[in-house]
C-alpha cells in the first residue's frame, strides 16, 4: 500500500524531509503524499521514514492502494536509477522482510 497522510496532520513538516523519493509536499493546509512516488521506502529502509518521523502517527497505509513489495521496489528503483543509485532488497531495506 502506498502511504497516505490523514486529516489529523498538524502540518509540522517532520515527514517531508524524510521522504527519499520527494513524494511529500504541502497541500491544502496539510502535507500530502504523491502515491505515484511513494514506495513505502522499500529498497531503501527497513521502515517507512515518514511514519517514523510523524509525531502524531498520521502517515498510514492507504487502504485504496494495495501494492506488493515487487511493485514498490520497481517504483523506487526507477526513481533512484535517475539519481545513479542502485537499490537492493533485504531485511534492512524492506518492511516486508524485516524481522
């Protein structure tokens, strides 16, 4: 699932700088995540960085956008390939595999 930000957002901005895909921006008085850029940090981190940074836990899975690890990894790989970064899947780079 892509991650979304709920209406509970207090617009603190803690999540924005943590997104490795630059998927988070300010919109309509709260922050929002571009689902087409969200990879749930698969291929990069063990946990979703926006959710870890959010002080009120409003970065949550989007129930309307269910995605598998392979889809998320493909998206992240495409985003980061243009930046010259090669990603790998493993326990430390996917919450799907974290112990």
